[in-house]
C-alpha cells in the first residue's frame, strides 16, 4: 500500500490563494504611493526615501497596534472594509499627537483560511485610510494559519512610521497648572473597550438588531471607523500655547492624558462637560457597569484631548470648528 501524500494545501495553506490576493491588491496599494516609495509590492522589503529638506534634526517616530476584539463584531456582521481603516487611523493618531507627520504604514493580516474577498476588503480599508492620511502603504504580510484561527477568523496588526523635527516634538513638557483640557468628539468606540461592549450589548441584542436609542443597528454603531485626527492636529500643533495632545484609547481620558503630564500635576475632569453618546448610556444601563469602569474603559465620546493655555482656548476652538470638529471644555490641570 502506497503512503498517503500530503501537500501544503492539504494542511490548510494555499500558496496560490496568497499569490492571487497579492495580485488583486497591487492597484489599490500603488495608489497610496508617492515618489518617495522606491519599491513595489511583492519584494522582501519596502523602501522609502523621505525628503529631509527643512529639518534641522529629523527624528523618526513609530507605533504598532492592532484592532482588538472589534474584529469579532466585523466577523459577526460580515463587514470587513472598515477594520483596516481603524488600524491605520489609530496608528496615525498615536504618532500625530507626538507632533509627527506620518510617512508609511506596514500591515500584518493573519487568518485560518484565506478567503480572497475578505482579504481584499481588509486591505482595501488599509489603502483607503492611507490615502486619506497621505501615508504610503509600502509593505505587508499575509499569513494563513489554520491551526490557530477558527473558520472566518483573522487578526490584524500594523506599524506606522513618521517624522518630526526634534525641537518640534510634542511631549507635554510645557503643561502647567491651570491649563485647560479641550476634548474633541470621537466617532463611536474607536478601537477600545470592545470586550466589555460586546459582552454587554450581545447579551441583549444580535449584531444586526436595530436599536431605537442608537438610531441604527448594533453593527453600524460598533463598526464606526476610528477617526483620524491628523488634519486637526496638523492645525493645532502650530499654535503656541497648545502644550500637549492625548489620543484617548484604552485607559480612557485619565489613563492616556496623565501620560503627558509633568511630575507634580494631575487632572481635574469635568465628566458632565459634554453629552455622552447614546451607546455608552446603553452599555452602562444594560450591563449595570460601574462609572469607574466606564471612565477607565471607554473614550466616552472624546477621542482627542488638547491641553492648552487658557489664553488660546478660543483660538483652538475656532480652528476645530473650522474643520467641523465638536469641541468641549472637559477639565483642567491641577497640582497633584
């Protein structure tokens, strides 16, 4: 009796499917490229030649992140074109609040069984957000790992690299007692708090249920794209008196903003300074979630905080409103 023959495809990995996906995305990836990109998709590395003219001491800034369990909502809803945008925008915000201009992005997409239409939608999301942010998508990795992920499951990670002149880094060093916290509205939960949000909301609703209080389905609410604040930050960082910027992600407003406070200072948050979006009221009510957990888990409707001198409050508000941003006074800096 002849021995059974095993191929790589028999083990659950289809090399041709990966090649087909790469070929299908070449066009949308190339649309994100500028003259600074020296390589085409498919090589062993992505090459980027930045224009350093005008920089005294160019400093590269990088960040890496994932989308977390928001992906499970995408799986349930069968909607895959937004989570890639979430990842790019999250990473862009993380380096933009440091004063950096994002240059290029690299993605990692891993799944149990590669379904080309799913992979295409996810990567199209990367490309969409890269174009919107002026970022080049210069490389990525697609991995098929059948013994790690279940049917229909995948995971995402991404790395962003940007640049800033060293003397223009925003790190909160100039924050003083009496500075004011201006909060800018989020687009839903962004990419944080989904383990709690899912546990609560899916105990009561299915993913496609329409919820009166939300004015939309659960999926539509939870899959809102994580907003990019790059245009706003680009405007605000040139205003003297903007002392610090905080991207409100896991850990909430306090957990993130205190990271940029000089020693000896603390935050006095006015939690009633803005109207919380309905989704947070719903989560709190259905799950009987303690207020402390709400504040530490979610952005509660504020996705970006600018810590500013009282002298420039009106100027910052005006710039925000010019860009269509809703802004609220959400607290002050006090002595610890």
